[in-house]
């Protein structure tokens, strides 16, 4: 049973607590940046098969699909507009300066990647972000951009809900 009460389910099961058999519950840890001024030896070379990657290839592929969907400026603007509030296709088109047809095309891809969701109200279709993680991705991207453009120093960062193999999940890194 996951911390939120949802069952991780069998490998490959889709649901709020699992992604292809990987539970969203992990121990909290803190990433601490290296001091760029401090001398440190170069890391040892890695031999094939020697290092276990933190996430399985399928999960990394799915993350790449998510980032790929957001790599188009029009789609990123659509999601940014939906961070403000739920909008109809027509209102989204007006907000981002696209035709309704182009907006619908982008929304279909974003919906397929579960970045946005929709519901009908009469003959209108309204869109919103799929969940809080979409907003968090944008917030982190903006924090990163600010750090890069303002040359801010790196800092420790607490992580705590990365997907990790669920108990009994086949496969792995």
C-alpha cells in the first residue's frame, strides 16, 4: 500500500500511484551541489553494466515524451495559460494566438501525454492541467531558468517522491 493509500498495483498498471510498476513513494533525500571551487578528483570511469541507473529505461522514455510534448513553444504556452485557469478551446486559441484548429491539434497531443484534461459543458470543451505535477514541472523550469540567467549559486534540494520500483515489480533499472 502506498503512502497515499493507493495500491501500487501490478507491473504495467496505470493509476495515481504507479507508472509501469513503479511506485511514486520514495525516501526523502537532499541533493547537495559540489563546490565548484573545491578541488575534487575526477570520478572513476564506469564499465558497462557496472552502474545501475536510478530509473528504468521505459520510465525515462516516458519522461522524454513528456518533455518532448512541452518542447513546442505553442504547447508550452497552452499549458502556461492553463496554469492560470480552466479555459475553452476558443479562449485558449485567443490567449496563445493560434487558430482553434491548431489549438485543438496541440491539445490532443497534450491530452495523450496526460498533461491536460478536458470536460464538456454543453457544447463547449474546457481544458485544465491534468494534475499538480504539471504545474510543478513549470515552476521548476522557471526556477532553473532564473538560476541560469541570474547566475545564482546552486543549493541543496530535497527530493522525496520520485518513482521507485514497487514491491515485487519486475524489471528495474
